[in-house]
C-alpha cells in the first residue's frame, strides 16, 4: 500500500514553477529520499504534503487523506521537521518537546520526553534554553519534537544538515528502525551519502522529477575511471560503477575467474574523524 | 480549549525566560510616563495637564502592547514555529486564544504599574472608585491592543512589515480621537476615522471618569464598544491568520 500518492501536483510562486505536474507514489514503511539542489522543489513538496501549502493544481493523498481537507485527522498521524529548527529559543529543550507533545495529546509524555532526550544525547542539557545550543543540537531537539507522538509518516526536511557525523549515523539507524516498524520516512537531502541510505530516491530539479529508482540502480548510471599502472605503463578505462564491472575489468589483468564482484570502500574524511573521536572516547572511558 | 491553555502556558513560560522583553514591556511604559511628566512640567500653568495625564497613560499602554505583541507573533512566523504549531495539531482559534490569554497577565501588570506611577508622579487625588474604573478601562484597552497586534501580525511576513501600521493606526489615534483636542472641531470624515479607532472610546471613558459628577451609565456604550473590539478583532484575526501559503 502507498503511504503517499501524488498526482500532477503543481505550484507556482509568481512566474517560478516550484512543482511541475509532479506525480509519485511512496510505499508504506520505506525510507523515501528526495534529492536535489537548492531550489529543486523539495521543501515545497514537503509543505504541500503536510498541508501548509495550497497547490495550484493536482492533488496529494497522505495515508489516504487530503492534506488540506482532512488536516485534523492527518496531523495526528504525521511528524514534521522543517529545515529551520522552528523552536522556542527562550524555552528549554525539554519544554519545547513537552509543548509539541502536549499539542498531540501524547500519553505518558514525561517518560517519552526523557527517552527521546536520551536518544538525542541531550539529557545533560535538557533544561537549558535552546538559544544556548549549537545549530546541530537545535536540529536534534527539532527531530525530537517531530518524533514525540509516534507518527505513522515523518517528513524530514534536511534533518541532518549541520549535525555531527556520529549523531547523523545514529539518526539514520533510528530512521531504519522506524521504517522496520512500518513508519514511512519521507526525507529531503542534498547529501549523496544520505541518499544511498534510502530505499528509494527521487531526484528533483527545478520542480521536475529527473529520476525515481533505488539508490543502487541510480549508482549504476554512474561511471568509474580505473587506472592501472604496469611497468610504468598507464592504462585508463571507464567502466560502470558496479562491483561486477570492476571484477570483469580486473580479470583482464589476471584476477581469478571465479571472483565475480570487487567492491572497494575507502573511508571518507567523515568516517576517519568519527573513528578518531570514538577511539579518543574509548581511551577516556578506560 | 485545552490547546488554548497549553499555548497560554507556553507564552508565559517564554515571557519568563525572555527577561529583556519582560523588562522592556514593564519598565518601558514607566520611563515614557516619566518623560511625559517632564514634558508637562514645561507647560504654562493655565493648561490643566491633569486632564491629559490619564488619556496619554492609556495611549502609552495601547501603543506598546500593540507593537510588542505584533512583533512577537511575526517572529513566530519567521522562525517557523507558527507553521509547526498548526501542523502539530493546534487550531488558529486556540493559537489566538492562547496568545491573548498569555498576554492577559502582562497587560494587567502593565495597566497596574503605569496607572500607579501616573497617580504618584502627577499627584492625582482620585478616590478608590475612580482608580478602579481607570484601571478597568486601561486594562480593557491593553487587551484590545494585544488583539490588534495579533490581527495586524497576520498581514506581516517580517518585523519591518509591522512598522507601516504605526502611522496608519497609532498616529491617527493621537490626532483624531480626542487625546489632544476634542474631535468635534474636526471635519466629519476625520471624526469618522477617529471613531473607528479603539482608543477613541477609552479616551471618552477616561474624560468622563475623572469628572466629579461621573456615573457609570454615562459611558456604558463606550465600554460596550471597547469590549466589542476585543471580540471583533478575535474573529477578524481568526479569519486572516493563514494556515497555508
């Protein structure tokens, strides 16, 4: 079953077309990525789906409900984390989460707030005013506010921008756990490493869909340069970005025929910094 | 109704946390009343400044309550918290009701402190009944100003959009409502504009209250109109507060 159904959704801001007859279906319980540069229409689409934007034409259904006509029913079942933190700076992290939790009549709220603060590693700063927080910490509080009422669909507009690599990884582990429980995650990002963690990805540009596929299939569209140097002789070949293509290419140079796939993973600068931090933390604890 | 109280409580907690805003809201009017005293001290003795004191005191509360409330709500819009509240299940009516209730306390403190300072500073010798009635009218006007601020904020996308409303609403309040001169001598169209502004009715009531022969029946209509403004602005703000872009 589809959690979200979008049919020919169109929105103009003056002469600028933010969404151009966009149609797509989002299956329930998936992590669905919306990828594209700034101004691609990611935020506009999310706003239309949460019912804070009136489209010019077309329609959308979220959990089989109209985001505008059935707003009260729908708003109990969705979580929304906007691009900006959208928090009360003069309130503490705890009071911000409590406020949005009360709005959704969350049972056993105090306990849930404690749990979610612990997940976001904010317990020590729970009672400090949000204005004293860094950008990444504010994002964490904002994420807690979106998750506090156990929504069926969560709309996340660039949720991990300005968040440190460790918490970013933790957030994606949580998103995966939620998806396994049947929660649909609709997430916009312009970070390609995050797109790879989605079940399905839609690439947007200027309000139009350029591609809809799994990240693995989209990756196949890419090319990899293989440079092999033997006896000072350099040979460069361009192959598909798949482990199978790399194995086939290396077979020309004597790779055993029974090896069908070769995958390389080099640590990114983020991975390296994360492992240094973790090593240091381990050292401090022992 | 529950949501209204949740928002009101949040507004109060927020006000408690924002000490600069709180100080500005309470100390600001007191400083301006002192400046008013300095100005009135320069007037020749034949001008009865005491009859101007209370109307101007009411005007100071009106202006500051309006501007501070409008700017705070516009900030909610800019920060995205207004949108988030609406998507988070809060209705427009509960947002407006919550804000009004939240500022209710602040408006009460403003009315009490400003009235007390004016009576002390200008050595006004009113009896208890007059002081209570003056408090009621200034307090009612403060509530109207909060509602006006909420209503005007629905037309503003950022703080700067609030400022054009100062010459549009606040300045005509000074010239056309009887604050400085009786509006009877003004052209009819100017009198009509003056009568559209809520402070006109507050000034009318104040002028009557400070007369020794005053009875409450003299100003029932003005009280009614001032209260009517609260409900009218509540309905208007509910209609104009946008849920969608």
